[in-house]
């Protein structure tokens, strides 16, 4: 240890348990400890610390208001769930790990009920949500139930974030609801870490240390106590493979889902008919714009961007390249009129408006259809925690598109999004899914409202591809000797490519080998053999 040169701040940024968590994270994701310590807290704003200096170092150990008057109003939603009582008792004891699969209309209520069980034992709760805007309905529901005891740690400017972080550390809040960084909140006496919409892609950090909120939540509660609840309508394969007790409604609560073949121009007559009587509906159309330019009308060649060769898309009356945004010009002849394959959200909005008896909108920001009657057309960015939908109809327009998307987890993500959207048809609506492959396991999972069989099958395919669910994956970049050095760790799978004088290895390991592997990568980095390690890259 080097001598201390300068005191940076009077604030203590982590305690012993958080340091332990940081060390585990550093090892698991093969990231420098300093990088991990950097993500434990937001950037400092020194001006805020003069306010904080007056408070002692976390003197307040017990929750501020152990018995809020609000709690009486929390409905006992989980009591009607299979395994719900056991989960509530475990939260009361601040131990245990659960997979919670709520009914769509209960998503917010179960989070509130779980937090109530934690607060009732005078402990604190962390709720991690994947998105900050619009304010997730789960956050709004927690605020409504527990008032000022809840800190919304969602976005905000640098100063506000640091101020909130200091307040959390000083014990001024009993509940924090926030995005990824909230999983590291400096709360004491944590009785519950609750991960909302566990299968959302934003729970994984795309920057070093590339951690996943699920894994940090599991490890934090393992190290420092607290129950851990992973909640999702459709959990990830990773969460399902943990073999946790599953808590779900005792009765089946899923809308009637009808699968129809997409008709001409991607609209089944069944769907067009249904639109006539819909008062509130959501049409899930993940492709933006009006359609894709297929051929040049002037020369008849396949359409491609003249500047970069990218795909040309018609959007808002203009054809533009989706890669470089240049105006659409034919790469062969310079022509600017194209044959368009229609199917984007703009196109859907147009034909839906001709059939519907209520207004059809494609809002710029995600929201549910208006209560006065409306059909909303939107893509992935619309499927958020907007609260119970109570819609008459939800349609998934092109379920077959998910199978065309690359990536090992692409289908699993697609199913998770479909399930969240279709869930908006609860409690009294129905859903129509357009697919040419009605027996596809993902489509069948959507019909049943149960992803178990789909996840089991995906698991088999992942194992066959050499990347079994739950096996840590690393992308290692380095120079000569890298391949041989990595082979010593007996990876389950090792894919090697070279790029110039760089070697790039993608490997899957048994979980038990990670500590040894992690140490070895640090040594190899010192020797110059390893340049960079990325944990859990998107495959
Ligand atoms: Zn281009
Ligand atoms: Zn042309």
C-alpha cells in the first residue's frame, strides 16, 4: 500500500460489505477493482458535501419512519399467489431468493406489497428498474404507497444525483427506486433487493465492468443479507436456470391470444375486422418508418445507399440511409425513386386508421392509449412500465421478424417484449399475433403466457451452440500466445479469430473456473499477452 497523499473528500464512499461486493464484481467480470469502485457511487459534486459534512457517517441505522400510516392502504396482492406467503415471510426474515412472475395487471402492486413486507420489519428496500423515462409505473406506485420514504433515483442532473446518493447513505430514505446504479445504493439494513422487468436488456451495463443487475443483486444479498426477488412476466433463461422457487398467480391470468397468418401487406383480415370495434388498443410494429426500399425504379437494381451501401428506408415522406442518414440515392444509377416494401409503423398507422373507429396515433413518446378511445402504434421503445393496460386489443404484427434477428438472446428478448405488450390486454381484452409459424415455441409461449417450455428449448440450443445458459462468457483481445494461454483454463467453448496482429477469443467457462481465470487474465495483462477483457458480450 502506498502512503496516502491527499484526502479527496470527507465522505466515505463504501464500507466493508460494499468493498466485498466490489471485489466479487471485479473478479466475476474480470475488471479492475478501481473501475468497479468507480461505479459504486455517482460523480462527486464537492459543493454538496459541505451540506453532508454536518451529518455523521451513517449514524441513523434504523429506517426513518418504521410504521408509516400509508401502509394500511397496500393491497395484499401476493397473498393470492402460489408461493406468495412463503416469499413474504422470507422478505420478513431478509433472506431467500425468488423468481416472481406477476400477472400483468399486478406488476406494480406486487412490488409495493413486497416492499411493504420489508419495511414492516424495519429494514430498507432497493428496487431496480430498467428505464428512467417516463417515470416507471412501479416507481409511481411505490411513491404513492410510501410517500417521502421513497427516493426516486432516476436520471436527474449531476448535483441532484449526488445529493440523493448522500441522503441515501445518511439513511434519510427507506426505499430507493432507480436504474442500474441503484443496485449499489449505500443503504444499510437492506431487507430486500427487487429487480423489476428482469429480462430487460438495460439491466446489463454496456460499459466496464459490464455487470448485470441480476447478478449483483444476488451477490449483494448473499454477502450482506436481504431477500432477492427477480420479477418478470418472462424471465431470462439465466434467471430461470437458477432453479429458484417461482411465485405466480394461483389462477391463470393471461389474455386470449389468437395466432393468424399475416395477410397481404402484413395485415390479416381478422385483425382489420377486429380494429373496427376496438376502443383502446396497441399495435406492436417494431420496424420504424413506412417501409424499406427494395429496388431502384430507374435501373431496376436492388436498392442500396450510394454513399455507404446501407439499407434505405422510407420515413416521413423521405428515403434515407439507416446507416449514414444520407438522402436515398441509387448506388448504381443515381436514381432517387424506389419500390418500397411497406410494413413499418407509419404504414401500419395509415391502414389501421382506415379500419378503426377511434383515432390512431403514433406518439413521439411512449404512453398507453387515451381513456377516451385510441389505438396506439409503436415499436420496442413503447413497451415500458406504463402500468396496467386494460386494453381491448393488443396486436403483434410481425412475430416472424424476431426469428430473423441475429443474436443468441434475440428471440428470448422478443418474447419478453411481446409478453409485456400482450399483458396490457389484461384483464378483459384479447391479443392477435400475426405469424406464419404458429407452432414456433416463442409464439406458443406467448399464447400460453408461459415461457417455461420455450426457455427450456432455448437452453438446449444454447448448450448445443457451446454457450450454455449460466456459463460465464468472455471476449478476450490480445496478442501472440493468447490462444494457448486461454486453453489452459479448459473453456467449454473457445472461438478464435485474428484481426491484423490481434487475436480475439470468445470463450465460455464453467462458473467455478472464473476466479482462477480472472487472476490469470490480470497476470497476462501485465505480461502484455491480454489487452482487453469484456464480460458477457452480446452474442
Ligand atoms: Zn448510407
Ligand atoms: Zn438505379
